[in-house]
């Protein structure tokens, strides 16, 4: 079997590097991945913050019940 390729669309790996992706497309993909990771990290950070409203409600209910029982 011959190692020669007759396909005119064939590009050897060394033309675009190991992955076979053009540098500008690779940079665009990497930028999109980084942006998605940053967005996800921001969303996780925003969701993990303390919620003060629930704490106030827990503290206020016993006081309210004591006031009503008086």
C-alpha cells in the first residue's frame, strides 16, 4: 500500500499543527471556551452567596409568635 495520497483536499498534520485546526479558528474556539468557563464560574459564585432574607425570617417567627401569645 502506498503512503501517497491522491486526494487534493488532503492537508498533512504539519500544516495546521497537531490538531489540524487553523490557528485563527483554534484561537476563536479557545476564546469561546474561556468565556463559557468564566460565565459558569460567575453563575456558581452568584448562586453560592448567603441569602439574608431566610435568616431574618427564621429569627422573626419566634419573636412574632411570642408577641402574639402575649
